[in-house]
C-alpha cells in the first residue's frame, strides 16, 4: 500500500496517527513505571534468584519503594532527627506537673489497688486488725508520695530520652511491618509530581513521535519502530524525573522563574509530610509503644525501677514498723520488691491518659512543618528524591524496554494495514 501523496510505503493516515501512538507509548510507559515503583507491595513471582534490596528477581517483581521500605524509612527518620527536630528538645516541652495532673486519677487508683493487694497478700491478718484510721492514713501517705514520684520520673525520662527512645528504629520497624505506609508518604507528598509524570509521558512522547514519523517517511525499516519506541520510553521517563527535581535552585528566565516542580511546592509538601508522619509514625501512642516495647525498653524499665524503689519506701511510710514486725526483715524486703514490680507493670496501663496532653505539648507536627519549610532546596530534595535517585536508571530502562515492546507490536499492526 503506497501513500497517495507520494512519500513512504503506507497509507497517509498512519503517518498522522504515529505521533499519537508515540504519545500513548510515552503515557503508558510512564504510568506503568510509576505503578512498578509502588506495586506490588510484596514480591510477585517465583523468587529463584534475587539480589538483596533489588525489586527484580529472575521471574518476578516487587515495587521499588516497598522493596526498600526500611531504607526509605531510615532516610526519612534521619532527615527528621538531623534537620527537623531534636527529640530531647521536643520532650522538654512536657511539664511534669501537668503530666501528673492528667494522670492523677489513674495513678491514685492504681496505687490504692496495689497497696490493698500487697497488704492482703503479705499480712492479711495484721491489715484487717488495723484500725480504719491507721489504714486510711497509710493510704493517704501513699497518695501524697504520688506527685513527687511521677514528676521526678518524667523529668528523668526527659533527661535520658535518647537512651529510651530510638526514633530511627521506631520508624524503620513500623515501615517494614506496614510497607503501604511508606507508599502513602511518597504518594501523598508527590501526588502532583506523579500526575505530571503520567501526563508528561504523552506530551513528550508526541513530540518524539513527530521525529519518529519524519524518520519513518524517509526510511521505513522494521528496526525503526522498536528503536524509536525504546527512545520514547527512555526519554519520557528521563525527562519527567529530571523536570521534577531540576533545576535545584530557581533560575530566572525573563519574566519566568524555572525550578524543579517538587521544589516549588516546598510549603505544601511540608504540610503533607508533617501530617502523615505525625499521624502514622510519630503519634503519641506509637512513641509510647516504642518506649515500652522497643529495643531500648530495658533502659526505660531500669529508669522506672529506680524511681519505683524510692517510691515504694514512701508508699509504705508509717506502716513500715508494723510491716517489719509482722513479716520479718526478709519478707518485708520481698514485699517492697513486689510493690515496685507492680508499679513497673501497671504504670504503662494508665499512660494513655496522657496522650491528649502529650500530643498538644510536643506539637511535633507544627515543628516538622515549619522546619521543613525552612530547609534549603538541596536539603528539601532529600524528602522525595531518594525514592527514585538510586533506581532512576531502573525506571528509565523499564520505560525503554516497554517502549521497544510496543514498537515491535506496531510493526505487526502496520504489516496488516
């Protein structure tokens, strides 16, 4: 079939359609490359051979971000702890007296229960025979010791927060367990950039398609379409990624200012980043869970034990002479140890009473947002770029290979038209 206007070997409308097909190739390869960045969450395929922290296997694929969830979380955590906040300064915002105020009811109830339980376990007869006034005075003495115990413990926690809370481990552990969370951080922070990548694939692809059409008019060899398809897929991904992060600093161009699309949205992205991280990773509940169950929990337990032992001496107060007489020295020591152990075990159960105040006092979302908005462009780039930087060539090559495959399909289509 010869073109009616005398150029090329195919019908004239195929030459008009070709740029649009190239645009669709660019759009499709960019879209698929993005999908492969985030999906599947877990490895899909037969994992016969796969290098560590690589998304591809011999027969399968895992999204690049989920593959490196721990590494990405570590980058985010380091950004926050090195550039956005000092966890020790954050915790100094807590007022120990206010902490006691919001936990007072739960603490007093806890102490009453422990006091009554231990007294009945170790000296039931003696405790029952004691006059009501003596019992009440013993309980009041225990209650009066509570403010000093809790405020002293919170102040000591603030001073030693780096020994009892590992922010980086906390974030990495959470993201490895919930890889969707890492995807959420990048997808929401880079929502507009990812939309641009998808759409720009068509625009860039169309422009390359015009060039491809000109080549096809001159030489319609079978290798042209796969080669052009590879170039379209490769360049559309390459240009889309570069336009997002480059130029790093604003460059004046007449009445216009040119800068990477992501970098232009620093204020907006900072708000999103702070909100997601404080809701999903750095919430008060998750911080306390990390303190109570994380790798540094033994340091926390030791700190609490030291305060609990001192607290126990004051809890017993005027009851000590009676208890020593009734129990003897060794059993009295066991009773004190039991009280301290119960305080250590029960105190975490009432920590949730402080969540609302702690969240308000720490105000981490505001701190992260404001500090992030003040970062230099080079520092701010580190929020999202690490998701692509190491694997940019992988994404670009994926686009190229997909484009080449489409080019091969085009050959078969053209051969039947």
